C-alpha cells in the first residue's frame, strides 16, 4: 500500500505534466477557453471562417450550424483569433452608428484589424447571390451626433486596415442623424466591392455613400447613392486619399442645396469606368468635383440632367496651378445637363488640366450660361484641349477666362488651333483635333450608335501609353474613338 505522502507526490507530478501540455490554451485556429481553469474549451468557426445569421446567437460558436447573431461580435472574435473571413446570411442587421464624441472609432460595425465581410448567403449557406439573398446592414441612428469629419456610419474601417480586408455583397443603408455615411474609412485602404450603398437621410445636414480620410482604398463595382437631405449629398467623398474608384454606378443623391457624384478634396485618385447619373435635386448638380487633386478621370459616363436643377456641371476642376498639381480628363462621355441658370460639361475654376478625347454636350441649359467648356477665372487655362467632340451648347462651345466666346467651330485649322466666330485662331488654349459635330450617341447610355460619324468614332488621340481599354473593358484600337466607348 502506497503511503499518503507518495500519493500526493504523484498527483503533484501529474499536475506539472498537465500544465506543461495544456491543450486548452487559446490558439490562432479559433480555439479558446472561457474560464480560468481551462475546463470549458470553445472551438470557433470552421475552415478559417466565422458565420453570422439573424437566426443565430452570440452564445454560439460561429459555425454554419451554430452561427453568431451580430456582425460586430463576429468581428471581435475574428480579431482576437485571427480569422480572415466572416460570412453573413440574408436578413436585416441593425447597428448603432451614432458617432460618439471622445471615441470616434466605436460606432457601427467597427473594423480595426484586417478581416473580410461577405454577404449575400442563403440561410442554408449553400448559395451566394447578393441580389437574391439580400444582406442589409442599416444604421438605426436618428440622433444629430455626426459631423463632417466624423459622420455617423454603418461600417467603420480604421487606419490599420489594408486592401486584404474586403467588404463585399451587402446592402448598406445610412441613418437619419445630422451627418451620415454608409461606409466611413478613417485612414483605411480596404477593398469595397459589389455592394449597394445608400448614404442616409439626414434631417439637417449631409449624407455620403462612402467617406474616406487618407488611405488608398479600392472602391469597385458598387451601386452607390449619396442619400437624401436638406443640404448636401455625395456619392463618394474623399479627403487626402489615393483611391481606385472603378466600375461603379454612382448616384449623387437628392441634397436640396447640391448633389455630387464624386467630390475629391486634395486627393489623387483614379476614377475610371464609372457611370455617374440619376441625381434628384433641384439645387446644383456636379458629376465630379476636384479641389487640389491630381486625379485621373478616364472612361466615365457622366449625366447631370435631373429634376429641375438650378445649375448642372459634368466635371468641375479647382486644381491649382500654384500647387503644381495636374489632373487628367480623358475619354469621358459627358452630358453637362439642363440647369435652369446654367449648364456646363467641364468648368475650370483653376487650370493645370489636360482635356482629351471627351464627348461633351448639353441636354439644355440657359441660353445665357450654357457652355461645353468654361473657364471661370483668370489663370484657369487648361494645359491642352485636344480631340474632343463638343456639341449643343446654347451660349458657346468654349468660354475663356476673359469672357470671350468661341461658339462657331471647334475644328482643326492650320496650326491645329480652335477657331472663333470670325475665323481667327484661338491663342489660349492650344487645341488640336477638336470637333463640333452631333455625336448621335444613345441618350440613355451615351454610347456611340450606327449614326455616330466616323470623325467621332475614329477621331481620338492615342493614349495607349496610359490605358488601353474602354468603359466596358474592350481594347481600344488605333484610330481611337472619342468618348468612353471604343466604337471604331
């Protein structure tokens, strides 16, 4: 028979071995303990994925058969256990997106570490189709807590987020507070794809589909609506950002003072292959505005006709020559709109811009203030205006900063310059290969038709050193077509 002292020694030895081989410790594979003794081991998720369903529970383990209920709980588990993906099934998920003074980083679905969210799954997880299995995240905020710098939001992405973090397949609806945004990226470089995003319905100020401050995000293949409200709405609102904004359908919204498709502020984005249209305001409409931004605007369709708008403008550039910042407007198809008090395809408050290969026309506009291209102030002369087709501008095809109208032709003459009404050459800006012809484009899509003249289909400048495809991904061939579509 063993003595009590020997039994105690053996028990102690067993405890030491057990502690050395503790299998209940948390691990990167999703295993965790929820009590100090390690007697209750939880294994989260499966195959590096956490699952969320409206029928789930946050007391579950985040598997397909036992999904979590709230997206934020899954995000927190993913961050602490190194999961890379969260799959969310169809349903409506409400969040509190009200910005909090003193803590601007904890509202809405708050993502501070790389993790990807994918919506659009059936409740059985066997099918994924965001158009059929709609997964909606909505901000229930109605309080006036947001601000221009820190709007209320549905999804927040912090400064440590890289492009490997993806938000894909959701319907995202902003709230009804003072300032609202569907997605707010605060220094993040996330990838935002295949979502339907609505900025919100502010009761007193502004709404944005997507807001960015700094970072280098990718915003691609989304349907983005700026929202509705009594002041301003913006589809995408960038600040000090280098974004890739590609292949989106962007609606500026219904801000009663002004609605913007894309508003770039001291940014350097690539804006390419987007459709910007369907504004619903009687205020001022801007397809794209640039302030101090070295931006490439390429292959976009911009239509600023809408409701009974006061003024309309396809692209407004305020990029300063003093700052030595250059922007580029290439191969866009622009309907400058039908503003009651004025309309323009491109307005230049300041210069330092190349304007090449664009189709520019107006669907209407006041006979007193209707221009294809308009220089607003001194020193707003562009660097070049080449191979554009400018048509149907009631006041003039081009107005320079001295209020001189060039309204007879924009055709090439000896030396390749614009000519004005009396046949004399324009000195500023130098323009080559420009056309004043009806492009006969499809009024809905702005694509060329069988009636589009060859001078438009084959009149473009070869810019293949910069890009080689059109808005639909078709290869551009020499001679290039003018506008967003390659149709030669």
